[in-house]
C-alpha cells in the first residue's frame, strides 16, 4: 500500500494504523463504547453512532494532513 502510493505519488491515509493508535490511546473500556453490544459483549468489529463519529473525525484529520487542498471542502 505504501509502496504503491509512493510509486503513484498518491496521498496515503493508513486508517488501520491511525484507528489502532486511537483505540490504544483510549484504552479498552473507552474503546468498547465505540461499538454496539451484542449478547452482552462489546462488538469490537463494528461501530455505533459514537464510533462512526470518532472515525469520521479521524479520517477528516488525516485527510487535512495528506491532502491539504481538500481542507476547504472538509467539515
């Protein structure tokens, strides 16, 4: 992925790395609030509304850095 982006001179946003870092900073208990609860257990694969908002903010922040010309279009 990084090699292709470099070869094509394309911006890269590594959402896996950024989201993993974010979850680690939050801690497991807070991170579990970002997803639904299924059968009394946190679903650590899917997002609820709070999780969707958090990931959207992360994406916008990363796009601001990776593609500055998009900034006027981002909320």
